[in-house]
């Protein structure tokens, strides 16, 4: 269950680190006592490891996917012969799709955070704890845009848990510890530093990843990234890898974003996002130079959806959005996030540059229709 993202200009592929395991690792509320001593991370790992879990996923094999691999225009008789060789043909039930990943418990009553791509399309999700206990898990909700999912298990006793810390105060060079089950090997701990912040890997509109050189491999997906106080500061999600193994560049969803998404999913199983109804592109350096800017800024409106919040507010093609609410729009991601995180039906001020002069418009944000998982 490993997803791979690739970009033609790059030799390396961005491989989602899903695919394999998660068992033990997380617990007790963090405290100053968990600070990493010169001797290593043993005390921290001992405290948090009971709350990291191994996730096994079973889903239906897609017969259509195999059939679509046959070339178009193939003669019918030849097609039938080849179809007999494909899985799930000749009346046989298709083999179930299996997947593995990691996760971590955030509440004593069994709430578990993992990646969306770990559980997407799952028919059955099983969670295994470090002590060997197994539970069937319910997918409470899943958000593809941030690759975060929330599971729930029921147990007769309180479960070990870990707490979130803030990712806002992370600095490049801070020490971090990743816990998960790479390649299905069981609870594994790796350490490193934050090597970059706010990384955009072109995976989606909410790209704002923590980059770390702590070894993250397939199977770490959904597992926690800890700071030295034993707090979760990120959810391990992707790796940059030519061959599928760790090369020292991994990406984690920041905990501040994760907490917001998890709260929404826990409420009703979905994430409600704002919608403006515009297609945008970056300002070109040439236009920035003409306008007297040192560098391009804002988002240029290329098209407006009919009867959208943008159309009702009077926004026009060619307007350059400079700010939305309290957010200055320096690049396209700024506007995308600002709109998406605005509560639908609430009002916001939009400052645009139109024909050389700034104008302020009031817009009532709509609701973005959720896409099928």
C-alpha cells in the first residue's frame, strides 16, 4: 500500500511511506523528565512506545484496474484469452488487497491518528498494539487533502496515549525521533534533525511539510515524529527516494495542522472547507517589474465560476488578490489555505489590485464540495 508521486524533471520519486507497519510507540503525557539525556533516547522511547500502533488494512482488489492494463483495440477473442490470465477472472474471487502502516493513539478511549493513504479504500482495518493486543478499528473520517485519517477502537481499559506538541516553534536543526514499523519489522525508532520547514512537494494545496533526516521508510506512514519532550510534532507521510528506501529526506505533516483536521474529523467524520470559486495563477516577474514590486506576489485570477462567492462579491478576471482576511498572499498556497480554512458562510475582506489601484471587496465564503475518497 505504497503510493508514489513523481515529477518528470526529477530522477527521484516521492514515495509515500505508507505500505507497512506500526505497532508500539507512544504513551504517557510528556514532561521535562523526558528530555533526551546525553546517553540517548531510551527513556523517551520507553515512555512513548506503547501508544504507537501497527495498522493492517484489507480491501477489495479492483478487477477493473487489471483489465485496464490491456491495450485498447485488442481483438475480442484475444482479449478474452488474456483476461483469463488476470487475477480474479474465470469466476474466481479477486485476491484481497493488503496494506500496512503506522499510527498512534491520542486518547485513552481509543482515537488513533494515521495517514489517509494508509486506510483509503479499506474494508477492514486491524490495529495491533506493542503488547500484542489486536483491535478492529473503525475509520471515523479521512481527509485526502492533508493525508490525515482518524480511527477508533474500543477496549475495556484505558489505552496508552501520547500528546500533541506545537509544530509552530520547530526550528531547523531541532532534534526529532520517528517511530513506526518500516517494512513490517515491528516497532522501530530512528532519530535525526529537522532539516527544513514549510516544504512544498507538489502533493496538494496544503503542502507545508516538516523535512527531516530521521530515517523514514515504507511502513512508517501515519507514524509519529516526536520532539525531545516526547510530544508529537508531525505525522510521517512521505519520503524522497529513487529506489523506495530512505535517503535521509522524509516529510511529516505539522502537528498544528493535524490537530485541526483531527478535531474536524472527530466532530462529524468530515472536514468542512471554504470555497471562493476562482482559478488562479502566479504573477509573472515581468508583471511584478511593471508594477514596481521587488518580486512577484499575489494570485492572479484567470477564471471565475458562475454564481460563485467570488462572482457575487464582484471579483473579476485579471484581478490580483493581494490579501484574504488577515492573510497576505505572497504565493498561491497562501490564498488556497486561507480560503480553505475559512468557515463556510462567514465573511472576509479581499484586497485586490485592479488596473493599478487597490480595492477592498467583501466576500461570503461558500462551502467546498467534498471529493470522494
